[in-house]
C-alpha cells in the first residue's frame, strides 16, 4: 500500500497537484464480523505519505457519502436526514408566497436531489433504513400539499416514485448505462452476451 501511495504522490507532483498528507486519511474496510474477530479496529495500518503517517479514521465523507469502516449504511442515512429537514425548515418560511408548482420544484432540487445522490452505493439497505428514507420523502410532499403527508398515493400524485422503487430505478438506469452507453467509463462498462440456447444434447 505504501508503494501505491508513493506512486500516487509522484504522479501528483508530476501533474502539478499537491497531495496534502494532513488531509489524507487512512481507513480499513471490512465486515463487522471480520473486524470483531480480528480486532481490526485496534490494528495499526502503518500508511504514510512521504515521511508523514496518515491518520487512521473509522468513518469518512467522500463525495457526499458517509462511509464507515464496516460499510454499514446507518451512518449515511443519519447524516442525510439532518440537512433535508434543515432545508425544509427554511423553505416553510416562504410557504405563503409560493405556488404548488414552485414548492414542488424547490423540494425536488434541494431535498430529493440529496436523497438521490449516490443512493446506489448503499443498495440494498435494511427495511428499517428504507422506512426512514420514506419518512424523509413524506416531509417535502407535506411542504407541497400543506397538510401532513404519510401515504404513498400523495407521493405518486407528485410524479415521484416511493423510495424503494426510486432506488431500484436508479440501479436499473446505472446498469443500462453500463451496458449500452458509450459514454460510460470503461471500468464501469458491462458486457452482455446473447443467449443462443443450450448446446445439443443438454437440457435444463
């Protein structure tokens, strides 16, 4: 790993980019079972950039995604809820001065976009977390309609998919893009093979 870090450091310098060791962190990903069995949380990882050791962290925010060293999605959903509700608190101050159409547009841009950001990274998630995300989605729907909304029919009236179907739709779009889009990065492209039937003499 240190050889890889040295290679990245050299590439950064050749590209006139600064790799700041103070802002570079080290994290060791594993499952909760492996971490507990091998005491990985206490195990040193000895990573360094140049002669400066990297700080070991157990959670990190990367491109809007909160990741823990056990790759559990609870932390991400917890950090996702707070800014969504915070935006709605601010938007409610202008409720009487906005139309239904404008309120819908505002929450789609400022709230639903947060729920959609990188949502396929943590897929699937537990029913408990999915239920929590659905409650977050009810909040902007309530802002649009006025009274408190807690049913899927109101979500559908706004032209939104419920959170479960919404996340599944985003996964399907990502797979379709990886298979058929030439703009998809090469490392994310998927190959598809047309099935031509079973070889002669074989059956299911």
